[in-house]
C-alpha cells in the first residue's frame, strides 16, 4: 500500500478519535458513535489494502474496537442540554439552518480579511479569479454572453495560500464570505448536513455577491472507498445539485473549494469544477515576495534576501511565515535577555517596557533553520505535479 495513502487514513482515524472523544465528553453520544463508525470504515480500508500481515491484524483489531464502541454509543441516548445538542435545537427553528450559517460561517467584516497584496506569487491564479469576477459584472456587447468561472478547485500542498486566496477574493469583491470546513459541518450536523448545504447556497444567493469557500472538500467527496456512508453520500449529492444549478443565475456566487488530496476526490465532483488550479510551493520570485511580506511589511530590516530565497527552496508560505517569526524572535531574545523577568513586575511595568530591536541577519536565520524543517517533501510535490498534469485545468 502507498505509504502516503496509509498515513492519510491513519491521520483521519486519529482526527476521528479526537472528535469522537470531544462529542462523548459533551454528552453527544450520537455523534461520537458516528465518528467511531467512520474510523471503523477507515480501518476496514486499511485491512483490505495493506499487504503486511502484522499490520493487517492490528488494523483488524482496531476495526473491531471501533465497531464495538460505535454500537455501544448508539444505544446510549444523547444527553439533552449538552452543548452540541443545544446548538442543534437552537438552529432548527422555523428558519432552518440560516441563523447558524449567518452567525458561524459568514464573514462580513472586510477589514479583517487579507487582500491581494498580502499574497506573494500565484499571479496566474490571482488573475483567473479576478477575471471571473470581472466577467460576471462587466457589461458586454448586446447579445454577447460571456460567463466567468463559478467553480474553482484549489489543490496543492499545505500552507501554500489556498485559504488566503479565497479570503482575498471575498475582500476584493466586497462580497459576503462563507468559510466552511467541510468535515466540521458534516460531523456537527451529521444526518442533516444535506439541508445545511442547500441552506448555505440559499443564504449565499440572498447575500450576493458572495464567495463560498469549501475547505477540505476531500472529507466529503471521497472516491476510493465505495463504502462511504449514506449521510456523506447525501451531502455529496446535494452539493452536486447545487453546483449544477449555479451557472446562469443572476446572482453571483463563486464557489471555491480546496484540498490537499485531490486524488481522493470523486470523479463526479472533480468534473464539476471548471477550473482546477494547482497552488504549488512558491518559486524563487514568490518566496521573495512572501519573505518581504513577512519581514519588511512587519517593520523588520533585513537585506540578505538572495541568500534567504535560496535557502528556503522547498518551503511553503506557511513554513516561511514560521521561519521569519522564529528568526525575528531569536533577534529579540538576544537583545532583550531579561524580557521574561518583566512578566513578574505586573502589567503596568510590562506596558512600559520597550523592546529593543536591530536588523535581522543571516546568523538569526541560521539558528532558525535548525529549529524547523519544511512540511512538504519532494515525493509529495511529485504526486501533486502528476495529478496536475492529468487533471489540472487552469
Ligand atoms: N503565497 C503566499 N503569500 C503570502 N503568505 C502566504 C502565502 N502562502 C502561505 N502564506 C502564509 O501561510 C499562512 C497559511 O496559508 P494558507 O492558510 O492560505 O494555506 P493553505 O494553502 O490554505 O493551507 P492548507 O492546505 O493547510 O489549508 C498564511 O496565513 C500566510 O501567512
Ligand atoms: Mg487552508
């Protein structure tokens, strides 16, 4: 079995277990049971796909445990009044899920969203999105119909700016921005999620112009395991129906989805996306702009960019952000050795304390490099590139 894929399922199981535990702790046994059931499904896949006999046995044991736990929890009633239950009851007013969507998934505050200028590199991607917006709004000659792109899939390694792009789109459009983590919605309203998906598009149309950002779409659009459960299948089908109904409507709703694992997604979903854009690790120029965003724009003086650009080959935008934070922190600590002691002197004293700074230099970054490594490996990058060659569409 492909080790990357195996790791992916193990990660899913780990996350599922954590979620189940949280549900259990809050008294929501029903959702806890569902989470364990999902974990059992992942184990089942691992049992089928693993060649290693010892591992097979371990996965099978885990499978049995999850099935057992899920069954037990199913029999226990959800404790009424627990946090999750209450949210659900509150939400299910006459207006259905609308209040939940407006309160929890919608961002109206333009000022708090990043802008195009906050994104280094990705020029072509930015242009594709901007074009869609212009084509949707600009006037065309009589009888000429030009439609921009309404569904865009962003895929690529973690930390390369996918979420950032979606947020900047909403900021640039002055649009209502719906930020939806697919897995979250699915597990929170398990069983009723198809209704939430419909409600989401309805609210977005009402608020038009709007951008819906569907993060981690792979968590609901898995293709590999034909064994995906009924509830997930229903969410998927309501999403497909919404996507089919999008073009040609008067209201402008841009649907952006993102994933780190495009190869896991169902073909029917992939084919719905008019644009499938690879958001790769930043090249030299992009790294230079991200470094400037992270240092210069934050007031730090640094003048060895050529060197740092070369040293950060293979780093994602998020890696670079962390690296710059680390470098600056090393400089600050060196210049303010007693800084921790000030904490004991009380808030007034802390507020009076002025942090000294100097230029950040090569030495600071050399130390920072020792403390961190990039999140993506060459092998992973190759996998994205291969998928992009076959299915990407910019
Ligand atoms: N191209 C970029 N320009 C500037 N900053 C970036 C860029 N890419 C990433 N970053 C920095 O890294 C952080 C994480 O990026 P973002 O959340 O957009 O990654 P992502 O692609 O959505 O990752 P994931 O796949 O893990 O969700 C951003 O908040 C930003 O600070
Ligand atoms: Mg993201």
